[in-house]
């Protein structure tokens, strides 16, 4: 049987369709046997304990390295911080010793009293468990009290124990001389006055806790750490200084 032109055209179209279908079927079969590498799975398994290696980490997710501590200047601890330098207006007083005792030239601060009349009462006991830390120089009431050395009057004070008292700084401001149980002050004696050795500054009395009629001068000497705190000195014995 002979096909017409129309029949041949239809057979050609059918053949092409069969070829295309066969080709698609072969492609589908090949894909099922050789699957392509797809994109990474976004469903992360949170139970996984694997840690990504550094090489696989993205540069944008890398944590910046901390600066080296050694490159930063060290901050000293409070214990290592040096104390500030404090300028001193004057050098601190040096401790007294036996050689210093020989350099202090004093006179007996009560007129008419001789060295042989002095008694060493520095270590005597006093009320309330106190030590005397001074010497007592007996004399009649009203006997002139003399400045034992040159120096400035820094305090005139009415004390419960000492009665009428005088504080005098030595000329080098290392010592304070203390006169107590006074009857009164010499005329013109004021704080800030610089008196010369032997100048009359007061008069012997029995004020304070001396006891009525027990006329004497209570005299003490103290080493000062700070001349502005003249009441906080360390007492030394006046007896050997007044006997030399």
C-alpha cells in the first residue's frame, strides 16, 4: 500500500516524538543513577557535636584576634605604685643621743638655784600610774622663772594639772621647754615673742595640782617630730642638761 504525502508527514512527526520521548526517558534514568550535587542542607542538625575546622570557616564569621597584652603598658598595682614625692619645708628633727645632750647649753630656769641643789625626779611615779617625765625645782613663791635657752613662746596655757604654763620652742625648733605651776607671767610675755636665755618669763607658784604651798617649777624638755605639734614631743631628762 502506498502512503500519500499526508501519511508520510504524520509518520515523520511520530518518529520525532518517539525519539524525543526516548531521549527524555534516557536522561531521567541517567539522573536517577547519577544525582547532581545540590546546595548544602539548611536544616542543621543541632545534636551534632562536630566543630567546623578553621579552614572551612567563612572569613566574615571569624572572631577578630584579641590585642596582645604584652603590647599594652602595664598598670602598677596599688602596692607597686610609688608614693608621691612630698616637699618638706624643713628637714625632720633628728633623734637625740648622748652626743646631742652635750651640745644643748641650758641654764637652770629658776633664779638663784645652783646645780648642786637639783634633784633628779624624772622617773618618779605620779598619780594615776604616770611617770613624772620632768624635774621639780623648789623655790619660794614669786621667784623669777628664767628662759632656759633662746626660743619662741608658742603657748600660754591654763592647765588643770599644770596650772599656769608656758611652752617655748628652742631656736632650732627641735625641742620644746615646758614650765608649769607658775604664779603668773612676766609683763609683756605673749605668744610669738622670742625670748633670750636668762630672760624672766614667769614666777614660781603652786597652781594646778602642785598642792597648796608646794611652790616649785615643773620643768620638762621634749624632742619634737613636728614643731607645729609642740604638745606631742618625746620627753628627755632635763637633769643632766641642767647639771653640766
